[in-house]
C-alpha cells in the first residue's frame, strides 16, 4: 500500500514538474519528504469496535448487570453497548494511548495514558494516566475479545468501570530472556474509577477523587505455551489494598448473638474516632486459564476467585464512584468467582461458551440470619448466574453473539420484593464490528 501510494505520488509530481519546468531534483526532494511523512504514520495505530445489540428480559424495568437497568415499563431494547475508538502512538521508548467510548447515551473517556520503557532494561515499564486496573484476568481482557457480553457481577460491584486514574510499574521479560512468561504489576490509584455518563460517577464537586487516600493494586501472572503451542496456560495472583475515608463515627461490623444468628453491631465509639480514618477495602484474587488445541477445536477453561473485606452502605455493597450518599459504614466479608468453559468447534467459525458465576456480598450471613434480623436487607443477598452462549465469527472483524444469562438471587420472606427469585434473566443478541 505504501509503495503504491509513493509511486502514484511520484507520477503526479513528475507530471507537475514537467508542466511547470521545475528543477530536476525537486521530484527527489519531494518524494524523500513524503516518504519521511508516511514513515511517521507507521508509528500510529488506529483500532476500534462497535457492539450493537438487542436485549430482552423477563420483567419490564428489571435491574441488571447486563448492560445496565431496563427502562420502566420496557422489557426489551436496542442499544450500542460499546463504541470504541482507540489511537496508539509508539516511538522509541514511549507509547501514548487514548481511547473513547461513543454510544447513544453519550461520549466518555475510557483510557488516556502514557508508557515509558526503561532504556537500560526494556522489561521494566512505567505507565501513568487513566488505564485498566491490574487485578485478575477478566477485567484486563478486552470486551472485543471476551466470549460473553459482560464481565462478572463481582467485578462490576467491586471494581466499577474497570479503569482508574493512577500510576503503575510493570516487569515483563522479553522472549528468550530469563523469567520469560512472568509479568509483575504494581500501582497506586485513586480507587474511585472513572466518570461514565449516566452512571452518577461524578460527585457534587465535579471530580471523582474525594479523599486523600490512594489504593494499591498488585498482580503476578505467569503464562506459557507447551507442546508446540498446542497447550497454553496461565496462573495469576492479585491483591488490592485501599479504602476511602469514614464519613462519621458510626461503623458497623457483623457479630453473632447467643443463638448463633448474625446481626449488625456498632463498633465502640467512646474511645475511638473513625471519622476521617481509612475504611477497609482489601481483596485477594486468584485466576487460572488453560487452552488445548485438538482435532475437536480449541478447548478453554478459565477460573477466577476473589475474597476479602468491603466497606459499603446498609443497602449497597458497591465500591464508591462518588462521595457516599449515606455517612454510616458497614463492613462485610465477601467472596465471588466464575468458571468458563469455551469450545471452538474444530476449524469452523462456531463457538459455544458456558459461564457460571456467583457473588456473595456477606459470607457471614445466610438466609436464616436475614429472616431473624430486621437490620439485614437486600444488600446481603447472594447471587448466582448461569450463562450459555453461542458465537459465530464471520471473519476477524465481525462476530455474532447470542447469550442467555440465568440470574438467581437468594429469596427471603422478610424483604419486600425478594420473597422469591426475581424474574431478571437477560437474552443478548449482539453483532460486533471491529477494525
């Protein structure tokens, strides 16, 4: 393409020179300059994708983590789930990236960061700006490559909007070097994610950060291939340590009464002041991936597990993306995880995907506890999801996805609206275009 463009340009310039009687070396100088300009364009990479989809749910106005809540009185919708445009400029030791998302709901920044490689040790890289959090596998996997429509519920609750503002240092040896396959990431972040139109990500001050604390995220991941690249595997360990400032001195933790039932107990405030101190937000995550190529196609198993401590509200366990609306803090022990099985059918364009996931926001509470305590509400309920999907790859730039997500919540007679399992299953039919 480059040679054709240059040849065409030379012919045009040659004709122009002959017509105007310009000096003979003008063509050579012009072509040289043009070649330099075109070479600069090789440093710029333009990519993107558009995900157009139709969705149906069982109940009008259903609240869901499959692309956001449905509008009241509607149980189906067309939407552009993601419309990404990404520019990557690389020259020497420096790489700059900007990515935006454009949908019918608005335009927002997704990524905006720079990378600097160590000139004496290329395996050492510093990244700063708005970028992915280096926690777990799924949060770092591009939505264009993922085999299911959305990331796991626990990811959306604990690490909303995936990206955050901060700085990170990474160590990743090149192929042929010792420790090849190992990647270490460690970074400091605001901890509040980034602003997304229509999600309430901005507080009243018009900024995302609302306290002095920074959150630490670290990850170690090892990935290799074997048996002539027929087998690939990866193992990862992630850690998150952070939290935002307590808004007042009313801090609650789980306790157990004489009958063994759990209830909320306020911490001692007579000898301790919590306001302004740091609330706990501690996660430990583990992940594993195995892919095997055989006559039946590529078979992939993917697992991820997370556990830890989360500070939230009485009725909400989500990590804050703005100044908390309620001052009281409730501290919970949680766990969650998922398991994938993905099968690419032989050498065809067909693929099936199964996904099981769960999120238990308060693992010290069971259904009996909720029944017996008036202070335990919907925020303590456990959710499980079972998804079945089919993907058809027209080519490397176009993919059809059909996915049904069966959502099940704990039911209890003491919470209005949750006396039985909610009717909030979601069917997604997506057509993705990529460039």
